[in-house]
C-alpha cells in the first residue's frame, strides 16, 4: 500500500477546498461542466507532480487556477472546437496572439463568487430531478467524491455516477444558461436551491435508512453550502433563515445519541452537550433574516421555532405556546400535513395530549401521511400519555414497521414494549 506524503495530503486538502471555485470559474469560460472538471483535475495532477519538488505555493488556490487557465488556452488552441470557443469571447487567438491570451486571462479573473452562485443555480435547475440536483450539488459545489455521496445516501456508487453524468448531459443538451436567473425565475430557482441544501442537511440530521441514526458529514456540508450561499446572496432573508435553522438544529447533534448510538429525544437531551457556539451563530443568522424583513419566510419561521428550544435552559422552560403559534403561521405560509403534525406536538405540550391528538386525528386521513412513520409514533406517544396503552402499542408497532432506519426501528420497538408493559401492569 502506497503511503502518501504530507505534501500530497496538503495538495488534496487544498484541492478539495478550492475545487468548487475552480470548476465554477472554468465553467463560465468553457461553458461545459465536464470539461471544466477535466481541466481542474489536470491542474491537480500537475500540482501532485511539481509541489513535492518545489514546495506548496504561497497562494495554492491561485496557482491551481492559473494552471487550469493555461491548460484551457492550450486546448482552445489545439482542439477542433477552438474557433467556436474563441468566437464566443470575440477573439481569434490564432491570429491575435498574446493579446488574445491576455484577454482570456482577464475574462477568467471575474469575481469568483458570481461563478459559484451560477454553479449552485445550474446544479439545482428544475429540469433535473431532485435526486440529480442533490448529487450534482454535492459533487460540484460541495466537492464530495462520487464514492462519498453514494456512501452517505446508501446508494450504489455507479447509480450516483450515472445520476451525475445524466445531469451534466441534460444541462448541456438543454443548453441551460450558466447564469443566475432574474425576476420570478430567480425566486423560483432560489427556493429550489434552498430546498436541495435543506434536503441534504436533513438526510444527515435524521437518516432515512441504514444503520446510523445520523450522518453528520452531510449536515456539515449542507451548513457550509448555506454559508457560501449567504455570502453570495447577503440580502436574501430566507438564505439567512435556512442557515439559522441548520445551525440551531445541528447544535443538538452530540446530544441526540446515547452511549450505544440509540436516539435521544429532544426533551430527554443533556443540554450541556449542545453546541452553544452553533446556537449563537444560528441566532445571529436569525436576527439577520428578520432584519431583512423575512420574519414570515418558511425557513425563518422554522428557525424561530428551533430558537425557542435553544433558548430554554431546561426542557421545562420551553415556550410551547409560542412554538404552536409559530407552527400556525408556518401552516398559513406553506400548508402541509407535516407542519400540522408538528403543531399537534406543540399543542400537546402546551395544552395537553388530548388537544394534540384531536389535531392529529383531523389530518391522519391525508394520503401523504399514510406511510409516514412519525405520524404513528407521535400519535402513539399521545395515546400513551392519555393512558390508552393498547392503542399506543398498535401505533408504535406500525411506526416501527414503516421506518427504514435501524436505530429508529429499535427505538420504536422499545416504545412498543414500554406500552405493552404499562398495559400489563
């Protein structure tokens, strides 16, 4: 087995950090994501060959970009597509010589932030199915390898690879502009971008399948993507609202698992184990979202709910009435049975389990909830608190049969046994 040198590790760390910006900057010029990835990989190979001999440059990111630029110029000069590419930038490099080369360098030096924003919007274009948007975003903007994405989502590596290839082909075939849309289209696309990032976060926060209760790497990556987007779109309140929501939610991750990896519910968590720096960052982002006039945005409202939990030093201090009210506002903005289910939980804590159960029973006929295991686990909890243990046991058994996560299944079966013991006593 080959042992990598510290320099090789340093090169790969730098490349992983800079890869999204590198690919984004190159895509703007070559108008081809696959070609941009190829150029970025070429730059990495040159770095792996030269840096161990000459040392890591003072500005490795600039070095990688410059190397990729030179490779792009060489390709434009020698490939059959050269004239088409040169025409796009209004120059004939074969006849204009060094002046044309300098013009291309200047074009490539436009603000990197704009390129990243374009890349995010391109990866989340609505022409792509949701699973392709997620995979392409993690690959191009997150810098994750195909293997890492496949492992995180418990999907075969070839499947993820095919999704990414098809997505890039779709973008090229449809000639999707590599640009940030404007007006209503931008608002629609931004909602898609935020939705993809939150989907990535949630898969890490509460894995839908597999043996692990959480996959923290995915949640961390989603927060990083959100922070990048907040830096690129600083005046958009919902971007800050999403960052606030993810930071506050993620602050609990260390307390969400017991010593043996079993789930620990919110009310039972040791709040001393919460990450209070993450909470502070989240509350700051929430303040920013509200200052921008976004207090009624869906992500900002959810962040405000999370903040109610974060501000309670002990579970008994939680302002459940306010949480129920915020869920009521959220239901008006984005009507959803899942939102109503969460409001039912808050009502049960504020007014008693009977109030929560009444709301659940008013929505449980919704087909969208038919196979949603949390509907049955929440209803089972309320029935148990009301002393209706036989019914509660049935609900927990049904919930356990629907979840695909091994840790969650074990937890729900434990609740089932608790209700059966209560019934027998």
